[in-house]
C-alpha cells in the first residue's frame, strides 16, 4: 500500500451548542494555537494537573475556520479526570477569528468550576491570538 492509497486522516471536533464536525485533517491545518499546562502540580496542587488549550484550524480553500478549546483537570495519582470542559465554534469566511478565539475563551471560563483558572484561560486566549498569521498592512 502506498501513501496515496491511505484514507485521509479524519478528526471529530466538539463544538458548542451544535453537533460535532468531522474534518479531513489535511484540509484544515492549524494556523494558531495557545496553551498552558501544569503537570505534576508545578503551579498548584502536587497531585493534580491541568491543561488549557485553544487552537484554530482554517480550511485550505474556502476560508472557514474552527476555533476549539479544552480544559482538562486531572488527579494524576488516582488517574481520573476531575473536570473536562470543551468549547468550539465554526467561523464563516471573512469573520473575525480573534473575536471567535475570545468567545471560546469566555465559553471555557463560563464552564470551568475553579475560578483560579480564569487568568490562565485569558493568557491562552492572548497567546492564540498572537500566534495568528500577521495582518499585512502594506
């Protein structure tokens, strides 16, 4: 079997207030992302870890974008999730992707139980926006 015979890699993405979407990964490259992690309690509790990520994928041809975020809080000693929150939106071509990133950040903040995480979500939002392709002003 050659590489051209392989089926394209598919990914299912959870969105907010609508059914998930399934994409062909090669058609939707990541154009920006931000993340913050606390593994093995370096920042907070020594037996808990957390992970906040926001990413932006944009369709290669039509300009639609998908902004999705996740917050995972785990007890790594016991090996289970304490809290898992997801948010995501499908953005029409020409829409403001920065606004969509901020919206996903606010959706995560609205869902996360631990208020100490809110500033971390805001930092991830800022990082993701700063990693978007630069706007050419000429």
